[in-house]
């Protein structure tokens, strides 16, 4: 193989490796965007679930217990449930 052929072969290998690096970087970027989108969606969903849980324990459940319990038991259960704070649900996803 002549020097020009070797030089040409090395140039082809460098360009191929550069394309591989760009392809890998594009795949990594696409996955990072997907992870970020999934995390944001899960945060929104968890916030909605947290609000539903809070509303359930703060209003719906105490009203339902009034029919099931009587007197001081019903009052104590309702008072306890209304003291509960909104749950803080966190996504297990770390990146994004």
C-alpha cells in the first residue's frame, strides 16, 4: 500500500469515527430529552394524585365516616383526617 493509500485509509477511519461519535452523541441527547419529558410527566401526574389524595382525606372521607361512625368517634375521625397535610409525592427519576 502506498503512502497516499495509507493516508486516505486513515482519513476514512477518522471520518468514520467522527460520524460514530456524532451518532452516539445524538442518541444520548435523544435519551436525555426522553428522560426529561418522562420525569416532567411523572411529576405532573404525582402532583395531581397528591391533590386527589388530599381532597379525599380532607373532605370526602370525613363526610363518609359521619355516616359510618357516630358521636365523638365521628368527630375525632373527621378532626384527625382534616389535620393531615397534602402528601408530597416525589418521582424516583433523578436526571432530567
